[in-house]
């Protein structure tokens, strides 16, 4: 009975072989009768990203089961074509729309003129000259107690360097300068008010009555 049963199955598969040929799939009749279309079966999957020679993200393509199981699925490059995953991908694409690539011929590079740059420099120089930086720093308690008189300035635990002033200018005034723009031979080491000369391009005109640019700095104790 067992042989008869398997024989009927093979005959049935050979009869169905005509339908497969009509669909354009070329297979061996004996292989088809004994194994069916298992070795030639394709899976429908939905791509989650663009893959060369396969398709774009969101498209439904057919791939070999082994390719999907060993390559696409572990890397989450594709998901099975079922309603659940199709709905999730559709909703995700609504939220995160892919940015369209801009052609090179559509890109227009706008360069600032020298006049615009000079206006920006003048505006930044005026902000630096009119503003006052206020820094709070810890004082050296031992040296403060050892002072001979109260008129002596309080010394800081850590002196204020050029780099510290550059960082404070960017934080408080939103102006970007470099350490070379500050004339500070030695760090500021005591509590008090200072005027730090600024080294700016000579092409920037000075306001009336001023001989040079300066940055006002006030250091207070915490």
C-alpha cells in the first residue's frame, strides 16, 4: 500500500507538471514528481532598505528562501510579505519620509561677498566692545587669610586663561573668536575688573573716540 500511495502521488505530480510549464517555469518532470517545486520556490518579501539589483525600500520582491533566511532576515534588510509587516512599513514610511537626492545641477552655492563679511566682523566687534563678561571663580582661601591688608586683591585658585575667555565669549555673547584675538600676556589671577585688548583686523573701523578694541571682563568670587 505504501508503494501504491507514493506511486499515486508521483503520477499526480506529473499530471500537474503541465500547469507549471504553462507558467513559464522549466523543471525536470521526474524531479518535480518526486520533490515538487520545493527547490525552485520563491518567497515574497518586503524590502526595508534599497538593495542594488533587487529593489527599493518598500517594494515586494521574490527571493530564494535561503537568501532570505541567511542574509536578508538576520540583517533586517527584508521582512516576510504579510499584512502585519506591510502595515508597519507603510506607517513607518509616513513618519520617516526618505529624503530625495538633490541633483548636482540643482545645487546653487551662494558665496558671501567681502562687504557682507566686513559687516559681520563690524557687528561682532561692536558686541565685544560694548559687552562685559562676568566670571565667577573660586578664590585661594589660604592666600586670602595670609593677606597683610584687606586692600590686596584676592587670588584665584585657577587663573583665567585665554582659552577660558574664548569659551566664555562664545557662551555669553554668542561670538566666536580665537585665542590670537586676545592680547593677554599672563592669565588673570585675581578678583577684579579688566580690559583685555582685542586683536582685530585693521580694516574694521573703530568707533569715534576709541583708539583700540577692548573686552571688558569682571571676575567675581563664588
